[in-house]
C-alpha cells in the first residue's frame, strides 16, 4: 500500500514483526496518516535476503512490515495498539501455524521515544491480565530493512481468495476475536453505554426510524464511534434520504470502516462496522446520490456527534477541513 505523500516532511518510520507479513499489512493500511506500508525482512545478518533464504532460518531475519506514518495524524501509540491486537503477543516461537525465528514477533524501534512508548505499552498489556502467559514480543533497535519481492507487496489485493483462506486457516482471526472480544469487555461497555447503544453496536440491533438522535441533524460537525471515538463521518457528507436514519454519501476515510456480507432476516445486505472498535454501524446501499451512488445508512446509537466549534477542544481539530462545505 503506497501513497504519494510518503515523502511528507515530518513522516516517521515504524517497523513491526508479527508472523506472516501478508497478514500484518491489512491492520495498518488505508488509515488517515498512514502513508506507506511495505512488507520485508529485518533483524538478521545477511544483505538483501530472499524469501526462500529467510524462510530457511539461515539469515536471522524476521518477516516484518515497515510503516511510513504522519505522527500528527496517527501517533505511534495508536500503531502500537493496532500491533498488539494483530498478533499473539505470548508466542515468541512464531505466530499461529507459522513457526520459527523468521516468524517471531518483535517491535523494532527507530528512536528512544519509540522504545519508551513500546516498553510502556508492553508493560501495560502484561499488567492488564488479559493474557495468562508472559508477553514474549521483543523490543529491538531497528536495523536495515529489506523490501520483500514484488509479489509479496499488497498480497491481499493481488490474491484475495488465497489470502483470506490462509489468514483464516492460520488461526490468527480466531485468536484475535477470542482475545479481544471478551465478555468482560462487553460488561464494561454495558455500564458505559445506554441500552440501545449497546444493543446496536454489540448485538447488531437496529433502532427505530425517525425516532433516533441524528436522522434530521443539520448542524456541522463530526460523527465518531460511540465506543472508541474513532472518526467515521462528516456532516458535509450527510444527506436526507427520507429513510429515518442518518445517511451519508461516504465515510470520512475508507480505512476506518469494514464492510461485510449480511444475510440476516432473509436479506442480502452489506453491513458496515467500525474498524477499531468493531461496532455495528448500519448498512450501505447503492441508492445514494451521484457521483458515488452510495448511501451509508447508520444507526444514531452507534455515533457520537461533535459540533464543529467543539472539535479543537475535544482533540479532533485536524478534521476541521473535512467538515467545511
């Protein structure tokens, strides 16, 4: 995944190893502030290693991804959060069904500030009690990073069926779901959210049309996920679809949402979920305004609205240009 802004002044590098690098690209790509994600090899002792050499365990390298990011839009701490939720941090001998040192998990820090943040996040995860075993991810100074062969770059786009089959079969997705979507987390959310917010975001419920908070909102501002606060939609893209729910022609950034096939209630629909919190948001339909022609039909209960004049004080000031008409 590349972006023409990857040479932007102030851009920084982050390097993570978490098993198969095919699976470590998708958690980071298409997010605002992520300028480039490259699959490659690092942490070894040979120059310009090939995939076959790395897999043979003779080079000392690990499969890794190197991320070019804008820290003003996407701080390193958020990259660390995504990393921990993308791996089995207790398995130092590989990741899932990929075994050996070339699949070892590691955070390669590029400066002392990254080292301090990575160490603090590792200690916080260890002390959280989420995992029964010690956190085995190593923190290592970044070394020379060698880009992998072209056919490995953006593999999930070039070979989507094989990628999905591999990822599912490896056990990675099942582990992530089990480790991060726990009943303990849901109980905490139940206390924090209203009953309808909980049912919509966690149990895929749908609120009543025309009897929800934002279906006819005309104020300028930003809509964020009620659970995580991740920015999702701009009032600039909201329109009156006459359906009784907030409707948007597009998300704020494609990378902040996931779309899934939904066959519930005897219908075939495309469900929309937030990326970070995995909240159920609503559905997207092909009957929206041109030129895009899409209608993101979203439950008010999954959203929190921040008026334009409050964005700065709530830490969302960088999104002001995406609110103005």
